[in-house]
C-alpha cells in the first residue's frame, strides 16, 4: 500500500488488483491522467474454499449474460499468493455508464436468476476498486497467453528469471532503493485466466 505522501502524487493505476497488491500495468504517473472518463472496475471475490470449482463452472455457464451489458477485460482465479480468490476487470466509459449497467443488471431477471442467486452463497467477501490508465499506456492483448503482473510474461518461470536478472542490475536496485520509502506493504499473486477471459 502506498504512503499518504505517495498518494498525494498523481496516480494512474492501470489495474491495482486486490487492494493494490498486483498491478497489470503502471501504478504511478508522473504526468496528468487520461483526458477521457474511461475507467476500469477491478472486482475481487473471496470464494469459499470448497466452492471454487462450482464458482468457476457458474461463471463459464453464465458470463455471456454479464458481457451483454459491458466489456470484460479479464477474469482470473488466484493460483499463488492469496488462495480462493477470483479477480475480474470491467471497462466503463464513465461513472454514468457504470450506473446504467448496474441498473440494467439489477433488472435483468435471467442474470439475477441464473447467476446472482446461485453464486451469492459461494462468495465470502467482495471488494472493488476503480483504476485509470496513465496517459501513455494502452491496455492491449499480448501476442500469446502468459502471466500478467506488472507486465505480461510468457510463464511464471519466465517472470521469475526476469526478476532475478533485475535484482542483479545496479540501476534497478538503485531505483527500488530510492522509491521503497513510499511503499508500506507489497503482495504478489499469480492469476490464472479463465477460459472465458479476453486477456490470457
């Protein structure tokens, strides 16, 4: 989590997942935010441990009902770092768009009956956040499936090898040393995309 001093700086989180512990793109912007109202809602669900398989099956079966209302960026389950969690990211044009979508979903009898009613007993806790892309970032699709952390990786082992190389680079070590004063805590999670996730 960032300190209060760091929070006063311009933030441009692309996807601060799970309470700022995992990022899909950049976290701090040195310039202004984007000039439009587009934002990303990051929803994190804690699933009852014995119900994860049932939850994933229900998502696969009913997600088309939800994507009829707004754009899904990605849907993942957590493999390492925080077990029994699902993280999904939705794109909205602005807050009025999100309000209209939430209203439409509340009135969508098929969505409510086929997904919401059966999924609620499977979820222990929900958390959501809003994130904006920094002006120089674009949320794109990588050339092949991989791991999304701060950047896309071909595999968890590829990510680990890159981190080891970075820790041996004096420039990276110096940058971390200079910026660590703004960091209060850090957490990593390995997210595995569901088959229905646009980002893989």
